[in-house]
């Protein structure tokens, strides 16, 4: 028993150490954002607690860049990407899990194979397609938002996740709904979708985080500063010859707040039982 306690102590110490190492960059970012101009942010040894504490960096970010505009653009892009991912991934995962058709396995494995292809490898043809379809902000703002959202409207990970979620639902649920007179769409929308809410929440969180933090694609497609998303807008704080790292740190902290709020709002669905009590033997 004593040996087991010592082993658990070592495990907890390792976990605590790894957690502190993981969270240290975030703590350092907060510390930098709260340091005044008189304090050296690159001092060695590093000073976590600011000696010249100030909130001026946060107000400075609001005055230096159009933070509200960047925030609204990011909300539109991230919100549209999440909604389309949930809809399209669920609609693609359902037939792969429940229906039988020729080439089903080939289609599924072909979709999974796309996970191994990084976006950077297909970015050029996607960019050319976006230009050909006039889905850039130089046409109008609506087209610019479509051009930002559509390349990430569905993912192989989302389809795989939803397929696995639908496979976990007993077929008796569908059979009972069909006996009650439901058609295929009603079975999908009214019976199965409410039972896979935890998986939808997981997909929504991953999609929102990925879309909110996307920098490469918006920085390539966008041409008007009024259309910039937060990552691109915060990057404007970095000049060609000098950078105000205090403002950059403050802007980075502000841009992470929506992610934390979204995660806290969605996490309650992780513990909900999708199929609890669905079938009684």
C-alpha cells in the first residue's frame, strides 16, 4: 500500500510539472501584457509579477487597431465555419454509418486519407479556385466571408467523428421511429441528432478553436484591412522595424477570451449521456 502511494505521488508530481510547463507561456503572456514601459520584459532572470503594473496596454490595443471590427469578422467566420461543419459532417457521417451503398468503404477510407494531406499542400489550387469564383473581399465583403469559410466548411475529422457517433446508437431506435411513421429525414433530425449532442459539441469546440486561430489563409486571401480577422489584425501590431510586444501580448490575451467562453459554454455537453436509457432489455 505504501509503495502504491509513493508511485501515485510520483505520477502526480510529473503531471503537475508537465502542466506548469504547458501553462507557463500563457502566464508569461499575461505578465507581459501587464508590464509598463519602464519595465524590461526581456530581463533575465524573468520576472513574472510586474513591478510596473498597468492596464494601459489593453486600452492601447483598442486605440491602435480596429479591435471590435476584427472581433466581429472573426465571429462571423468562426460561427459560419462551425455551423457548416456540424451540418455537413453530420449529413455525411449518417449514410456512412447507417446506409448501405456501393463503394461505401472506399468512400470512407478515401475521406480518411485526406487527413494526411496538409492544407499547405492544396492551398495554391484552393486559392486559384477562390479567385476564379470571385470569393474574395475585393469583390464585396459577403464574398470575402464566403471565401474564408468555404475551404474549411467540412473536414475528414468531423465526418469520422460523426460516423463513429452514429454507429454507437442502437439500431432499435431507428426501427422504432420508422414503425411510428418517421421518414429518413425525420429519423436523422428528430431521433439521431439529439442523441449525438456530445459529439457535436466536441466537433464544435475543435472547429471553433481552429477557425478562430487561423492566420495563414486569411492573411493570403484578405486584401482590405476592414475585413481582417483577429489573428491578422493583431499581427498588424508588429511593425517592420519595431514591435510593441506589450500590445501584442495584450491583443493575444483578448483574442483568447472568446475561445475560453465558448469552451466553458459547450463543455457541459461532454458529460451528457447520449444513449442513457434509450433501449431497455
